[in-house]
């Protein structure tokens, strides 16, 4: 058995207050790791800043590595865990910003940065689209990262799986009004690729948007191993902050792929229209 313990975090960041958010993230990492041995912790999209910042993203963007990555790398090293999280990053050219996912390792190393490819709405005015889908080989398995709206495009998860991913980490700011869509996509991507999917979605409000939570860990046959579904404030009904932990067996990925032949039975020579621009 190749057992891995994963925690998905559901958190409300303070809009435009990265120092406060980093303190909360550090406390969450410590809290999770103190309760059980955990291998991987996944935080939501743009968790260090919040979502509706417009031009203020330019002020808060950091290069990688930089202060935020260095701090969270230190926390990962202190607790011996992999940590994936979302933040706004910038290139050497100050005006080039990305909505990024970062993975740091238990040795305190920066392992990978993924820049969100599929932007929507006002994101298109703030960020540049990414163009690479890296896969990371780690001691706990092979990981791929996705951010928010990427989940709606099956090509992303399939490409990551074809490149070897056994665990897909999905960091999101998915709105409450569309949370059923979020839950359906998570299970669909797991089913169609026989892969584990870790969905970390934020909660709370920014300026005009309310976010839906429903963070979960989904297995390669769509089974939900851990979830924060139903964790709501009894007075308001709004989803609460928290985390869910699942112990998974990565041998199930190979077993289900062999049983159902989802990868082997593909016929890529007839899929030419998939890469045609609309």
C-alpha cells in the first residue's frame, strides 16, 4: 500500500491583508499537524490576499521565491509536510501578474509554481494566462496543480494525468451560487481519470462575491474520502472555516486504471478537434 494523508483547508482570507492571512495559515498548518501525521496540506486559491482586489493585486504581488513562499516553506519544514497554496505572483516585469499555485516541500524547498491558464471575468484584466502544466514527482506521489476555473476544462486534468499525476490539487475561489457545479466537476475529474482530486475552496465574502466552501478529497471512483460539506454556521447557514483529513492509498489509482482502462482505451488520433480554436 502507498498510503498518504491529505488535509484540505477551507479558509476565509482577509481581503488585502496578507500578513493576517499568513498568520492564520501558519496556525492552521500547526493545528492540522499537531492532531495527526499529515503528508500534504492544500489551501485555496489566492488565499494570501483574497480575490476582489483589482489594481491592488499589483501592490501585493510577489516574486517566487519571495517573503511569502519563504515563510510557508519554513512552516512546511517545521512540520515535515508538503503545502500547496494560491497567491498572486509577478515576473521581473512589474506589470506581469499571475494567479498562481505554489508547492513547497517538507525540506523547505520550493518545488513548483503553476500559473492559472483559464481566466474568467475581471481576472483577465489583472492576470496573464499561464501556459505550462507542470507535474511534480514527490516522495508521496506525483502531483498536479489546478486553480479555480481550470477545473471546468477536462483537458487540464487529463493532460496532468497523462503526464503522470496521481493526485490533483485544485485550489479555488468558487462562488456559493455555483457550488453544485464545483462538487460535480471534482467528482467528474476523479472518475474520468481514475485519480485522486483534492479540492480546497475558500469561504466568506470579499466585496460583491460570496464563496461556497464544500472542500473535499475525492477518490478515483468518485468516492468522497473527506469533506467539509454541511459544516455551516447554525445561525447564518454560511459554510465555516476548517479542514478535512483523508488517508488514501495511491495503489488504488493504478488498480482502477487497469480495471476500467480509462487511459489505455483512449483514441487520441480521432480527437483532433479538441485542440482546434473555436
